C-alpha cells in the first residue's frame, strides 16, 4: 500500500467514523453502514483463522483490510503489514491491545499465557525446577529441566 493510499484511508476514516472502545462507529448512514453502529464483518481467512474485515470505497477504489489494521491507521497513519492482538482475542481491537509485529498473526502464540508467572514462552516452574518444552506439529517436545 502506498503512502498516498494510507493518507486517503486515514482521512476517510476520520471523516466517516469515530473510534470508540476498539470499534469504528459510523458517523452517517451509507448503504449498509448505519449511523451510530459499529462496522466490520467476521470472516475466515485462507488458513481458517477468524478475523474482522472492513471494506471501504474511496473515489471508486475499494479497500478491504482487517478492522484492527484500519483502527491502527486511524490512530497512527501507518499501514501495518503485520499486527497482533496482545490478548489473542481477535474481537478486542482496542488500540492498547494492538501491537506491530514482524510476522503474521501466528505471533499471537508467541505471547506467554496469562497464567505464566515467568513471562517466558516455553518455560514453566514445576517442583522447584524450570521445565522447557516446545510444540511442533501438535505435539509437545520436552527439552529438559533445569535448576536455574
């Protein structure tokens, strides 16, 4: 996406929507967009992952993107190639929950679970030892246990 297109989208979003609690709210009724209602539709991508998508048309040119990317543009005027929801919840598009990433949404799995008190993915404390493991092809592979 070019810088000019991002500028157009940014301006369009600010003219037609208001950001409120992780949603874009329509400022006017146009087609199926209803004034005062949140926009976006749920879809499944080619990998079978759910997402929320927004399609807008600027001067006859359609732009379709994930709602979270539109929200990021709305706040930062930058089109993010990869963006993750920190809590892993695709419906939580609060700007504080969105983070730029170097990879696709698979990064959601790189975030330690909330019950992981160590804050390190793949490491857990069990009976005074640090246990390490990874998941590969749906199976857990034990890497070892360590005292420190």
